[in-house]
C-alpha cells in the first residue's frame, strides 16, 4: 500500500537521506532501524508531509503523495506519532481524542451553535469512539485528567490511541518504546500486534529496541548515514554482515 | 535630462533616509539575532534619543556655544548615553524577567513598554511637535539654474558619512572585540555559550546598549532632517526600520544596512512619483510581501522547522 | 557580596537619573520661532531624585526585599484555595452572569444620560474585546491590526447609509459580514506566518486601511470623516423629535408619551447590550465546539495538530474571521452611536487598548475580559486627572502583567468536556 522510491532529502549542503526505498504491504509491520542520526526520522517527516523531499517518489495506494501538505496526508489515512511525545498538554485525555476526530465531524458552525440533533449524535459518536480506545489502551479511568499530568508510558499510549481514533490505514510510530520500562514495552508489543491483527492497520516502526523490532516486524529496513544498508526479514537482518559491521563498528 | 535629475534627487533623498533606517534596524536585527524577540520599544528609544539631542542642542545654545562640531558631538554623546541607558533599563525591567516564556509574552511586554515610553515623553514634553534646528545648511547643486536642480545638502552628506562610520565601527567591533565574538557565539546557541562560561546576560545587555546608541545617532539626524519631532514619531520610524531589518533578513547586520537603503529609496520614489501620502502604504506593503514570499529576507539564513 | 550589591545599586540609581532627568527635568518650550529650554518644577526634580534613591535602596536590599515578598503569598488567604469543582463553577458563573444581565437591562432607567452613553461605549469595547479574545486568547494569534475590522464595520454602515440610505438593521449584519470577509481575505495569506511576524503584518494591515480611509477623500471624506449616520429604529419608529424618513413614525408619538432625547440613548444602550450578550454566548458555545478545541489544539502544539489532519490555515482563519465578524458588529454600533466617524477613531492605539483589555482580563477568560473592559473604559471617565496618565498606566500594566501574571487577573479556566462513566 505504501511504496517509497529513491527518497532523498537535502538540507543545504547536507544530504540527510539518500536514495532510500521501502515498501509496506497491507497487514504488515515494517521497521526502519539504524544508528542515531541515520535519517530515520527525516524519512518519516517526508512520508508524513512535514518535509517536501528533494528527490524520489512516495506512493500511497498507488497515488503520488510526496509534497502533499501534512494535514492532507493524515486525512488519506497515514497518521504518525512523534519521537518526543506531542500531546495537547492542557487538554484532558478525552479531549485529545476528540480533537483528532475533528475532521470526521461536520464542521458546520450553525448546526453546532444550534445544537441540532444531528450535531449531538455526532458528538456522542466521537465520545463513544474515544472511550472505546481509552479502554483499549487502559486509560479510561484517567479520561478527565489533563494529558500533561500523565506518566510517560501513559502519554505514549495516549498518543497511539489518538492516532487510532482517526481510523488510519497506516500507522507510523517513531520510537514508541523509548523511555518505557520492560513491562510497558511488552504491553506495547502486544498492542502493536493487535492493531495489525484486530484492526487491520499496517505499521511502520522506527525503533532502537532490537528485541521489540525482531519480535514483531514482518520486514526490516536498515539505514546508515542516510543510505539504505539492507532490508529483509528479521532473520536475514540478524545475519547480515554489513548490518553487524555498522552496528558493532560504532559500538 | 530633467527627468534624470529628478530621479537622482529622489535617489539621494532615499539613500539619506534609508541610511538612518539602517541605523535603527541594527537594533532590531541584533536583538532578534540573539534572543529571537521583536523589541517593539526600539522606535521609542530612538525617539528619546532625538529628544535628548534636541535638549542638548537647545541647552548649548542657551549657554552661548555656537561652534558646530562641539554642538554636534555633545548632542550625539548625550543622546547616545541616555538612549543606551534606556535600552539597558528596558531590557532589565521588561524583557529579562519574561525571557524564555511563550513567544507572545515578551512581545506583549514590549508593546506595553512602547506605549509607556511614548506617554512618558508625551507627559514630560507635551504632545505637540517641536521644531528641530537644521544646524548644517547649504549644499551642492547640479543642473542649470532655470530648470530642475538636483541638490545634495551638506546635511545629507554628513548623515551618509556618519552612518558609514558607525557601520564600519560596528562591523569591526563584532568581528574583532571579545564582546563581539561573544555576541556571535550567543546568537548561535545561547545555552551552549552559557555553558562555556560566557555571561550571556551581559552580552544581551550589550546588544541592547549598542542598538540603542545607534538608534540615538539616527534620532539626532532624522530630527534635523525632518525639522521637527513629536512623541509619536518613533513609532512609525520603528516600524519602518523593522521592515528594513526583515527585508534584509532579520538577524543579519549587513542585511539591515541593505534593507534600510532599499526601503528608503522605495519610499522616496513613491513620494516623488506617486504621492507622499502613500509612502507608508508602500513600505508596509513591502513588509507584508517579503514576509509572505521570502520570510528569511534578502541575506537571512533559511530556517528548518524542527519536528 | 555586599560590595557587589553596592556597586550594582549605585549603577542602577545613576541609570535612573540618566533616563529620567534629561527628559523630565528640562522642558522644551516653543517661543516664537525659537525653542527655549526651561527647568522643570522643583517638585518634578525632587521626585526624580527620590526615584533614584528608591531604586538605590531597592537594589541594595534586593535580596532581603525579595525574600520578604516570597513569604507574602503565604499570607494571602486565597492562595491555597482549591479550584472549585467544574459543575459547581459553571452553575455559579451562569447565576452571576444572569444577575448582571438582568441588572444591566433595568439600570439605564435610573441613571443619567451621560452614564448610559458611557455604558454603551463600554459594551462596544466588551464586544471588541470578546472578539479579539477569540483571536489572541483562544487561538493564540497576536493581531495588532484588529481595529481595522472595527473600521470596516463602522465605514460599511456610514457609506451604505450615505449613498444608499441603508438603515441600521440592514447595515448591522452587512457590516459584520463584510468585516468577516476582510478578515478572511487578509488572513488567508498571512496566517501561515510565525506568531511575532503575524503581529507585525496585522499591524501593517491596520495602518494601511487607516491610511487608505484617510486618503480616499472622494469616497470616505478623508480626515473629515462621514457624518449624519442615522440612528437605529424600533419597528419603523424613529427616536428623533421629527420623523426623517417617509413611512416611519416617531417613537414618542406612537406611544403617546412626551419626547425625550433619553429614549434614543437608552434604546442604543439596549441594542448594544443585546449584541454584547449574543457575542458572549456565541463565543462561549464556540469554545466547546470542535472548532474551539481545534483552536486550542493548534495553540498547544501546532505540529501535532497538523499530523492529525487539522489544516493550520483553516483553523486559524476561522478564529481570525470570527474575531473580525464581532469587530464589524461593534463598528456598526459605534457608527450609529456617534453619528459621525473619521479615521481618527481607528488608530493603532485603539488596537493596543483592546489588546490591553484582553491581556489584563486574562487571555481566554470571558468574565475577566468583560471586567477589564469595564475598568479600562470607565476609570479614565471617573477620575479625570487620571485620564492624562491612562495610556502610561496601560503600558506599565501590560509589562507588569506579563512579568508577574501572564495568565491575567482572572485566568481562563476552560470548561472541559467530561467523559461520564458508562453503565
């Protein structure tokens, strides 16, 4: 469903991403790994429309989307999380989820001002969806707490729930396990697998936690210094000499 | 021939005004380069410089001192001292306590300061405009006596030369002196400079002082050039200078000079060929266009959005 | 430490003298074509010296003073109060608001004409401030050219009545819609700019509109303005002594009461009151609608909001346009109240005053903004000697608010949507 071809991104003299290609099929979890500063997040920023790539193509369901504005990309069904959690901190947990559904709500000012029955039904629906996902990620009791007051692991889960209420087809997770303890990471592992199995969402994952990556990925792409280094199944990557060199060479 | 002379006259007027805009713009650009805020009260600092200069000139006249160089130098020094102190105090009182907070907070504080200073001078000196003696009279004329003559007054020459001297001194100061080097370091990365033991508070104060001193120079000359001042005249000039700074690329000192000159010429061409009423429209319009199409200005560096 | 303090205190005292004495101590006075310098009154000089001494002492004992001030909040009995529960707070708020509105409805019949006139002005400022509050307080966009939309509303009414004989009631929605259209058109290109650039650009727009009004003399009358703007009518009844327009009747004759010029003033006041209440209610509602949440989300974290499919331009534009709409409302009422408008009424200072109201009231908080509008407009009228210092105090207050209490006197406590436990 997603096909990235020869993606390049240049900042002034710096070529941050150089000819990176990857593809994601439906019902698949694909990981991007690589040392710090390899350009993984830049790839994400290009895919999610925050950067306009300087070269290459990105196809989503057969349509070219490189350079499409960020908000339109997420409306196509590609939604992302951030390396450093980005929540609306002074809004409550449930409100964070309502904001994310804004585009599913009719934007008509008049019906909102008059509180027409139609408007109320829609509000009710989005509240229901929000509480469904809060329950799913175990935050239902905290629904009316300000998001900024949540613990770090809870914030991570809320960010994923916030993506899920938009009913995406493809979820892009940028280091979702960073800063989580082992038990939280295990929960995350299960959650991601269940997103794929139960909700038919494909996932692109940037992650440093190798056990998580090896465990849940269907395929893995390795990037080093902006260039693609290897790609394949977890087993192939584990035994790839270039990858071992790049990782051990740095250590 | 006539048309050409008329054109040159507008060009000369534009460069004169533009060079004073450049002097004021330095203050905006340096402060923005270092702490990323628009010092909205900078125009008022410049206005206070002009008032101080006028007070000094009138005082010297009362004392019977009439030798021009003495008058100019004393007026300049007084204006620079008062403006610099004001610049320092404004930063201490209104900006330092809110540094690092949300972007709008220092800006609102600066707008408050601007309103405060305007009314401070208004209450002390009245709201009517006061005549400013030209001091430097005469000039060169080109063209035949029976048709349009292009004139360059000695005042325009003085303004231009002083601006050049100030700019050269500033460039040398920034590139050679210890404080100048520290200034550059702080504008690159304030936190890092702090870790390396640079007293960033001191450097920020120095920036305000330098910017205010240059604004005071502009205050004296623009006062003489326009022939009158009032408490509101810093506001518009400040906006113009800010436009110049943005035009040249905010944060860049050569950019401020270039921006000032371009803006000055654009304005005087509007006055000369269209109508004086619309020169403000042209400069604000220019500002809006630049911000829309090239927000980094002519010589500024592009910014990459951090995600 | 003490020596360092002493040096610093001396330095600060000298700076105080340098910035205060030349400007306050000497007065430039025009005498004929010359200017002469006069020394200020002894009182001023003594005050300047006292200020310097005060600064010296404060800086010298700064640490002690600060330590004392640090203890002060503990003395404040309200400091440790728990915030009220949301449901209770809302109930209290609506009771207070209803009482205020009922009081405001009957109040004009018992006070002087001047007081009602002033109250109408206060209501106009309340509308303006509530509108700007949407832009600045809720959406976090600093608009320094807000007065331009006020001018659009006022001039729409003035021009339509002058050239086409439009009545107040027809011009009211048109003025507001035209102002909103201006907001939409001007906002569209500029709203992608960063916060502080946006502030300057809106200021530029405000000035451009004022300069155009000043110079398009054939249309707007230039600096002379437009006069003879009609008063509103009540179901075709005019409030003048004689009926001006054919087909209308006069209020006092229809009701069979004696003519009084007060009727018109009170009528205008009531119109302004109704409009202000509508403004407040509509904005209150908007805050709880998806669009209100989108404003807040974009203010909190623009990048996250965009990643969730919120269009930055559309969300900001909605706030900008709605703010402009209410400014147009206020402008129409203003034109009708004054009967005469000129570009003089729409200078940057006016934008600054409205901004000061929003900032003092606590950005985002409606009750705070309403109270601030009342204070800022009435105080200078109540204390005449104070009015000279009005802007000086506004400026100082804006700085002090940002330093000490950027959330405003009555900070906004947003109404959260609560998720009720499901059975």
